[in-house]
C-alpha cells in the first residue's frame, strides 16, 4: 500500500507538560521474565541458605536480588536506588514492599567477612557448574587473569600496584577464572592492588580444579590459558600433577635463553598471516623442568616494547613482536597459536563486567563489603548467562580459538530489547497483569522467552 508523504509527518507545536502522579507504572517490564527465571531455579531459597549468617530486617536474600536487579536496569551505584523507588517491577523481582536506602545497603554489605562470603562464592560456582553440566561441553577452557579496579584514597586494603594507565591510583587486583565456552566467571578472589598477578594463584587454581571436577566429573578435559605472570614453577607442577592441559605465555627474561634461540633461528614456519614460529624443548635447570615452548613472531609496522628486532637482526628485516608460550598440549603450531589467541576473548567479558555489571565500582571503604559487591556483580553476570543459555541461545560454529560456543548478546543489547520496556501493572479479573505497548517485534521476542521459561 502506498502512503502519502504527508501522512508520515506529525507536527509538534508545544512542549508536553510533565506531571508526576502515583501510578503503577514501570520502566523495566522485562524484569518480570527474570523474576520467573529466579523462581524456576529456586534462587531465593538458595540465596537464603548462602547468606544465613548475614542478618537483615529486609532479608539478605532479597537484598542480594535487589543488587542484581539494580545492575540489570543499568544502575551502577547504591545511590541510584532512590531513582527506582516506586517502580513496581523492581520491588516485585526482589520481593520487597519498600526499597531500602543506600546507607542501609552499605551497612548490610559491611557485615561480610571472608568467612561469611565463602557460601556466596560456592553458590556462584554451583550455578555455573549446573549450567555447564546441562550444556554438556566436551572440554572446559579456563582463562585465569587479574584485573585492576581503581579505588579512592581511604579504601581498606587498596594500594598502588600494577596499573599502567593510572600508576598513582590506589586499587584492588581481583583474580578471576573465566570459562571460554560460555563466558561464565567460575570464581573471583579480591586482592590488594600491590600484589603480583600470580599471588595466591596456585591455591586459586587448585580450588577451581577440585570444585569443577567435583561437579562435572574427573573425565572432563580441563585446559588453562594464562599470561606470563603465571609462568611459575609451582603452578606448572600443579597443572601437570592434576592432568590439566595448559598454554602459558613465557616472558623474555634474562635467565631464559629465549632471545638467543630466536636470534639463532633461520627457518620460521608460517602459522597465520604475518605470523611465523617454531617450537623448542626448553630445559629450565633452576626449576628442574623440561617444557615444550612455542616461539613465534608477528610482523608489525611499528616499534614497541615487545620488539627485539634491533638486538636480534638487521633493521632492514622490518619490525617484529616476539612471544613465547609454554604448553603440554599436543596441538600443532598453527592450532596452538589459534588456541593462545583465543585467550583475548576474556577481555570482552571483563569489559562487560566492568561496564554493565559495575565490577569496577567500589561502593564503600570496607574491604569485606567491596569483596561482597564483586561477588554479587559476578552473580548477576552468571545468572544473566544462565538465563540466555536456558532460553535457547544459538550455538556457534566450533573454532580452534576455543572462544564462545554460543551467540550471547551483551547486557546492554538485552536491556534495550527486553528489560527497558515501559508498562503498566493493572488488575484484571482479580489478577495483576503487566501491559506493554504494542510492538510486533517485541511481542514475538517476549513470547519466545516466555515459552522457553515455561518449558
């Protein structure tokens, strides 16, 4: 049907008068879908058990759900709670008739200690393992790395440490274990900002291995990817003793002959466009270890701190960035290079954790409270991943990089499409009904999600 051009326009002659009235209106109609999912997985009961040691008149399980809802709607700080007062869906998803103030939430978070936080850590882990078991992944690829969280000047256990962009800022340095296939965070451990990246890494990795095998069985192959900071003797021995595959970057340190090996090499095998490499059996007498090392170089058009060109060859050969990776895997050089490159996918998850789930927010000056906030941020992230996988996430083609096995939209996209939908809660035939504006695309999306949740 042909429409007149004039029918596509609308004239606007005056400003709308803004009025605030007491009505059962919501800006986040999509929270009802999460409310149904939380009831389906019995989340409130499980949170009540994990937070039994933290008293509150509101109920600690409900306050934890409030933090999750806070992050889903796009709020990042406790002070943003006051802007959600009066929204019936926010109150409904956490089971509260009255939202607490920011000070109440801050005082509640400050009750957490390392001992009382442990059950929440285990709940986070159990929720991930249950979903991984349902997905039946053939192997589990785990990326272990630390990330910097800048803090204020009066925050407990915040020190100046490794932060190349803000060297004088105090910070935390939490350690995370990321599941490459689904984007879950298996475990997070908060640390002061002045520790080395590998500090407490051996105990951390041991806990990850034991807990994963307790939940998924000992036959599931485990693969670990880490950067050069984790190339430590105790960690290598732990992974070898537990039968785990690994690919860990190796630094060009003076006590290792990597630079000499690269200088003496004349034949480099092509691995990818612009990338060549070779493998070598490296003997480390200081550690009494013998490891397989892949040394590769990438041709670049610039000089960098990773560039050893002038020390190795003549400047006429161009510029190269050199890397080395220690591994016990049987992959060929091209496949191993792709596997190592897949580690970069975790940066997308970390960016989303900080940008959408407020992992980089420091709500109080109390170390236990800030550690609890990080656990709740990861809980919200893992629940969102579980929701996507349980409602029919589309599988992706397998890749040698061992990255995401499913197409998983970001929370920002999902918030726009599903969560941030204005609606009215009305009473029809004695039942509450959520009425949204008519939109065929959104209606089709909601029907698909509701059908998946009812299955």
